[in-house]
C-alpha cells in the first residue's frame, strides 16, 4: 500500500521522531538479569540519512531506525536535576514551615 513514504514525510514535515517499545527475543542472558524483563526501544528519526545507491530499487520500502535492546541502559543516563533547583525547593519548604508557626 506504499505507506512508508507518507509516514516519513509526516515525520519530516513536523520534525518529529517516532518511537516504540518491544520485547526482545529470549536469550541465554535472561537468567543473568535475575528474572527482570527487558524492554527494547526503537526510534525512527525525522532526518533520515540518504539510502546508499546500491539499494536504489528498494529505497521506497526502507527507512533508517535506531534501536537498543534494553531500555534500562537509557534510564541509567538520565541527568540529575540541577542542585540550584533542589536548594530553592528546600528553602521554600523552610519558609513555609516558619510562616505556619
């Protein structure tokens, strides 16, 4: 039905990326995780790199996609909130407690 070109055009016009989560296939490493279920993540960026010329015939049915097999890797790199914001919150709580006395 030729929906892929329309999907990529939609992403590019809006400068949006599509993403999804999936269950990776079972591997021997599953026992090493202590029984924790892993979830994979894939991302289809709106700024697609050019398709190599050797795939010219198939390029209408191809898209670039990034993926990672375990989303916990991504979660480990979330930045901590800046300390200034934390200090402001603590100071606001102290002021509120003093006012309530």
